[in-house]
C-alpha cells in the first residue's frame, strides 16, 4: 500500500474512533443540577473537552493503525 492509502485508512479510522469517544464523560446542563441561562439547550454538554477527546482519539487510532500496518506488513491480511 502507498503512503496515501495508509493516510486514508488513518483518517477514516480517526473519524470513526472520534464518534465513539465523543460521548465519554458528557454531562448535560439538565444533569448538572446547576441553574443555566435561558436559551441554553438543556441537553447541551457542560464541558465537552473536545481537545482532550481528540488527543485520546489520536492515540487510539495510532494503536489501531499500527495493528493494521503490522498485519499488512507480515502478510496476515492482503488487499487486492
């Protein structure tokens, strides 16, 4: 596989993992027990911590991509 192919695999896996990681630790305004301003959606997250979740996503994706690379390199799987 070429570098471009590996990059595409990495990016697709990264997005899939991001959507799996996004709900981790989310607490909505209605669950926090605090008063919130009028006009704020009660289900919106209090502290979404997007940067932290992107770093976690990148770490998980590197591990998954590494396993994919190793499987390709050692002939455990082949893509025609």
